[in-house]
C-alpha cells in the first residue's frame, strides 16, 4: 500500500449541541461525527487530518481538536453552524427528541484542499451537508468511507426525519467502506435482517459494509459475514458510538484483516461508551480491554 501523509481525512461539520438529560441537567457541548471520529482514530495512533466546518466566528475549530496531537485541522468557514438540541426522556438515553436550529452551507469539491490521505471519510450529520457530487470527487483522491446518516437524515420543521437515499444505486459503487446502523440499513434495503441488508448493499456496489447495532457490530466484504459483540458495562458515553466504531475500523483496516479490525473497533467503542465524550484513552487501553472481555 502506498504511504499517504495521513491514514484518513475526515470531512464533516462540528456540531454545537445542547443536551438536556431526563433529570433536567443541561450540558453545552461540541460534537459531530468528525469530532468523535477524529479522536477515536487519532488516539489509536493513526495520523488523521480533519476538515471541519462551522461558523468560525463562534467556534474555534482548531481548539476543538487541540487535545490530540496527531490530528491536523484544516478549518472551513460556514456562515451558519450546525446547532442542535437533544432532550433525553429516559435514564438509558434510548429515547430522545432532537431539534436542529441551523445547518452548515454544504461542502463543495472546490473548497477541499488536496490532502494526501489513504481514506477520505465523509462524516456529515444531515442530508445536504455532503452532497452526492462529493462522493465521485472523493473517489478520485482516496478510498471513500461514508457514514450513510449524512444521506438519510433530513432536517424538516426543526426535527430529524429519515428518507431513503435517492441516488444510492448510482453512488454505492464509489464506496470502499459503508457504515450504517440497523435502522438506516432497513431504510436503505427494506429488510430488518442485518446480514441480508449487508449483502444487498454489497451487491449494489459498496465494497465493505459495516452495520452497527446496540448488541454487536457486523462487517461484510462479499465473502463472509463477521460479527463482534458490544461489551460496554454502562452507556453513559453512548453519544458518538457509531462514529467511533467506524473511524477506528477503517483506519485499522489499512493494516489488519477484517476480524482483527472489527474486534479492535468493537472493543474501542465498548470502552468509549463507558465514559461521556470522545475517546481519550490509548491503544494500550483498548488492548487491555480486549484481554479482559474478549
């Protein structure tokens, strides 16, 4: 494999989140797929570049990633930021109402600097952030990884609703790594059988499919279905779990086979879910967790 300057370039906006817990506690935080993904991959020792977007008058994009030395930040300005509010209704945080107050201006190919990375990871938060045209553009530069939430989640009347991806058959052949959760996989394929959904998405062109579920993570490469169980002892840090899993998996896959990368990513997210915020541990912590629980 040719040595790129970075293992992964993660493209996606920083979100300004207000989280209201079921007991009324209010926490202001920054988040977004690029945030959780960047920390997870970089803290595993991978060399990561991020291309975050926000209203830079309100959000210091370099400061957002300052806690991790091996992330290089290429900030992009948008006149508006992605601003959300999550109200959790239950202690386990499985039920929530999310509203979106504003979104970023969409990413455009001409504003993406020529960054040499093995993978370009498209990590938007809602439909329109990363338009379809960005996928073939990214494929000219690197292996494309995409979290499909950026194609299925639509902001309507301040809320999030899910719609199928109109151009999925056209775009999936460009995609090296595709990530969905169980609900998104069902929207795309019409089946709630995760293994069947993975096979369909592969048949439509994605080369490697990762489907996350609260009990396990599934990977499929056209040959074999692999699964690995989630072992988290609590769910206090469940925000960002899909981003954490995917970012770790794809960067581990640069050097590891599927079962090894899947186990590392699943162990990492299990450990991450036990503490709120992005993953701040080390590779050694994940290896110890694997020894204990896998």
